[in-house]
């Protein structure tokens, strides 16, 4: 039998007395009268690796699979890899030497515990000891158990976790004053940063009606503040937001803009697209799935190269590769969501995120909140290789359902979230809240796990003892995925349970396709819902889902060609539309959100360069991207689509043609790759008589791209990965900085400022407000008037052309306004109207034009209507 035993490091050893104290604590928890979930939550706070102020390290693992396999304790080891050569975390690849120490933790039930001397903590300028559990199974195969609540995974989910000095990192952060001002130190609580605090009595009472535990006595004496809702949000994908594609790059961007504002220097048009927001929402930054080659070792990024012995200790040489996965963020394996995706860190140090947060909190024009988009409703199939089976409930359309009903799993997921928000964010968006479902044997029905969703919203943040609750947004489209869910969903299930939360509204979900003629007319029912009950909805038009959906619209449908002469122009002007932005920011209730790729007119699509199983299928479904977001001028730019050009696709038409053929072949074969390859070989070979796919047959002509002649599954997978990677580069915002239109950027910024000056616009329309449309004859005009409920003189009137033919506007007649008492506040670029009552009485609006009027300052007591 293979042995895992090696001589332990002279400096690394289990502290028996401290370990026994930890075991006694765990036993006391397990023997208490608390519920299973409460016990699991308490134990979860001590899982993972915690570097203590006394220099010792506490380690805990939940290992139910070892009991199931009837493993003997002597076969289970904590393997510790301590660097003995300097690691350059910015290096693309490097060799590194480690001392390998192995010691046994103490097993107690389903848990392994230990307190260890001699481990090196990671810091900004220092690599820490790496660790994982190893054991030999009954087939003598080496197995690995990873830390599911790790703080640092610099070399990805398949590599070992890194011990990190989290407390030191927080003590050095530059935004502690911000937390002092926005949080409290609950005197009645004896909690520490490593133990959870129960939320305020108000929220517990609301949740208790759904079956959660009641608050502790200490909790009733303190009410934790919840971060207030921002006025608006800017959504950003870290990997494509800057040339660097990292948190560091994003931090440098905001630092530069903040410095300019502080010095009174003018901003460029591109920079203007980043300001006027009081919140930034990042697409998920949890560790994502990784590419797994057929003969992969433990990790493609942390690869064993040599073993030896030095001074009586085992030494191991590893080849380290900086993680370079490219993903839109939602393909997560369920492991260590508490950590940060190393692919979006230039330094691979958690401090990089802290620095960005501090820059936003200390921004020159006032604090900017940071919101995390967190994914706990599902996991990729790669989770089966990384976490034990108790975490998984079964397959779904994304991969695997997470088993939220298992108490320990539930507790660990909440603990992952707690550690993540303890980096200092201000809010969370809970992705796919409708996916949190379970079978209730008492009712015989599949039900929504609202209790768990409310628990996610009430996880307490603790930064150096300062505590608060997060601003919370739910993405919840239940009864999705039932047929017709777009029309039957109320989008209100969670905000009715938690009134201070927000939920994605009906016009921001993926079925938003404003490139189609008559779109806003077709959505009138939902528009009215936004106006009269949308005060707790996220509003807007563009986000990571909607623009992707926009590229999937069939160009043969009735397109609104008023928006542009080409499909890319139509899409850009549909998702960054003057009339829509004016209506959303200047008049509509709710909380507006913009997407930086939309305001910068940069392309966007789904990407994932790690998909061995479904990569070709996904790429075939994304071919609309080539029509809707790429033109020949862009394709021919240097360093654009470089890998596909190397395959022989010299121009965009060639790539589109093959893409359409691939899409046809995938559809005809029901996405069977073997059938697709056979079809390609029949149609692209010397004999085409048996070819049944016309679009493939048309490719078989003199001068055909060499790559197509001998297509096999390997080449198709290679094509799909290169397509994804090239598109990832195309979507990087920095490529389009010089294309930012100053007039457009200034208009959008004016509207954001207008919104900030009138926070009451968040509220629903009252009985005194008016909102209506003029439609018919191929046109749709929104118009209305609103009043500040706390200031009768503060009024806004709006008219916006949402699509169709040029129309004569007589807003004073429509709303019975005395236009002598009103003045022009904002007009869309190119609208020819003067700021006079005569000009405002009658003017022409073209598609996507609009304006806002406000009451003149001296009209406080004047009669309202003509």
C-alpha cells in the first residue's frame, strides 16, 4: 500500500492541548439543546483555517464522506505545503519549492479538528502555507478533500487553499472610518468577527413566521442597521471592464477618476460613464470552474513536477500557472465561494479586493457602495469532483442543485456568504432566487425555500467588530421555468416578505428585447406595473442577461430600424436609448441599473473557456453575436479575433457562414457532437452527395478554409474555446474608450444627477400623478407628470418617444399644464426645442427622443393646471 507518511517539519506540529480545547468546544456545541441547523451554524464558524493572534492556526473540516467510506483515522492526513522559495504572484508561470508536512487532525464525528503551530500566514507581500486533506481510499487511490470555506485560493479550485491572515488585512484597510460611520458595535453581543450575530428583532420576527429560530436575548437589545438602498447602480464585469481585466485594474480606474474629481479636472467621455452612481455591482467574483484536460493532475495551475528530501524534510517542486479562466461569473463549482476568483486578481492576494472597496468607500464625491452578485442556487457539474455528495441534491439545467435542506450544507453555505461579505461589501444580489426549492413531504409539493432566502438577506457583516446588515436584491422570476413564466411572474414574492429588499423587475429580465419594433407597446402592462408598484424593483434596460438575449434575436424578425442602419447600431441604441434612459431616470419609480458595456457601446456575450462537455453547443447558440455586435471594421482590427484568424477565418463573413452552418448542424443532430462531425465530414469532404445540410454544403467550394476539411470532435472543441476567448477579448471595454460619444455620455450623466437630486422618484406614482401613452399609427409615446409628496412645488413632467414614426407633441394639452410655469430640464441630444412656453406647446419627437420639464422656482404657490 502506498504510504503518505513523511517526517513532519521541525516547526509544524499539532498543539495537543489547544486541539483538545477545540474538540471540547465542538462537543459542547453538538451536545447542546440547539437545533441541528443552529449547531451546524456554530460549528461552521470554525471550519477552514483561521490564523490566530497567538501565531497558532485553527483548522476544521466537515468530512462525512470519510465515515461513509469507513476510513481509518491513520489514513487521513492534513498535507501542508510551505513555500521555501519566493512566489511571484504576478508571474504567468514559475517553479516553486515547498516543504511538505503531513500530520493527523483529530476526528470527532463527521468533523476533523486541529490547532497547529508553525504555519505561515499569507499576507499582501507574503505567501502563506498551502493545505488540503489527503487520504487513501479502499482502492489505494489518493484522494483530496478541499477547504470549502477557504479565504484564499490563488491557484484555483483544484489547487490547495492558502492560510491567510484575515484580521491583519482588515486592520490595515483604508476605509475603517466608513464602517465606523455606517455600522455599530453591539454592546449586548459577545460575538467576535469569527462568530455570527443574529439580525435585528424586526427581521427575525418577519422570518420567524416562516419557521426560523427566534432571536437570542442579546439580540433583542440591539438593532443592527441595514445598508440603505442606493439611488442607482452600475453593473460591471471585472474581467472585461479594464485592459488589465482585474480588480487591481478596476481599482486603478476608479482611483484615477476620483483623483481627477478631487482636483477639479474634467473627465473624458468614457470616464463620465463610471460616475454619477452611488453603487457598483460586480458580476460574480467567486472562484469558477476550470478547464480539465483528460490527463489532468490535481490542478492545471498547481502541478507537481518533482519530489525529494532536504535536511530530513520532504520537499516538493510545483509548476505554478497564474489562473487564466475566462467566464462571465455564474459557472461556479460550489467550493469556497468565500474566496475570490484568482482569474480576476492581478496579485492573487485578497487585499486586491479590499483596496477596490476602500477606493469606492473613499470616493471623492462621496461613498460608492459595492454590491456582490452571489450564486448559491446551483453549481456546475464540476462540483462532483470537488465537494462531497451531501452538498448536491441532483442534476438541473445548469449542472447540480445545491442541497440547502441538509442542515450542515445550509450552515456552510451561509458561512461562505458571511466570510465573503466580511470583505466589506455593502449589498448582495441573490442570483436565481427562484431556484431555491425543495420537496416538502408534509404538503407533497415542491416549494420555494423563502426561509433560506431571508436568512441570506440577514447574514451579519462584521468588519473589525463593526456590524450591519446588507442591502439586498433578489433575482426571482418564479414560477420560472414553467411555460409562460414571463407573463405570470409577479416579481414580488420576496419583497412582499421583506419590504426593505429589492427584486429584479419585469423589464430587466432576459426576455427584454427592445431591438424589436413595437417592443415597448407590447410591454405596456408591465410598464404600468413598474409605474404603480415598482418602487422596490431594479429597473433599467441593459444588463448581462438582456444584451446576451439581444444577440439571440432572429434578424429576420421585425427590427426597429429607426435605431440604426446596421444590427450593431440598432442593438447599441436599443440598450443605451435616450428615451428609455430619460423615462427610467427622470420619471419611473424603482432603482435604475446600467451596464457598463451598454453605456460604452462595447460588445457583450456569454463566455466560458472551460467547458469540455457543452462548449460547442454553447458556441453554436451564441453565433448571433457575430451579426448583432460585430462588423467587418471591428473584425479587421489588430489583435481582434486573432485565434480564429489563425484558423483561416480571414474575414467576418467566413466566420458567420461557418457559425450558421455549425448552428444548423447542431440543431439537426439534436446537439450530438458525433453526428455533427459525421455531417461535416459528409458535407465538407470530396463526396457531398450524402450531405443533408445545405449551409454546410455551401462551404465546400474552391478556397475553402483548410481548418474545415478534416473536422473532428477535437477540432470542434478547439474552435469553441478559441471563439470564446476571442470574444472575451472583443468585449473588453478598454477597446472602445475612444468611441465614447461625449454628447451621449453627458446626457446620461445629467439624468443620473437629476435622479440623485430627486430621490423621491423612487416611490410609486400617487393618485395625484399621471402617466399614460399615445399609441397607434406605428408609434408609442409615454408621457406623464409627477409630484414630490413632501414638496408641492417639486414636479416633473416627461414625454418620451418609445418607438415608431415621428410625432407631434402637445404636452401642455395632454396634461393640462400651464407651460408658462414650467421650464426645460433635460432634452435628448438632437431634439430641436427651445426653453420657452411657445416652443414647448408644440414640437416634433422622433423615435428615441424625449424631454423632462420641471416647475419654475417661483411657481411654488401658483395654480397647477391651465
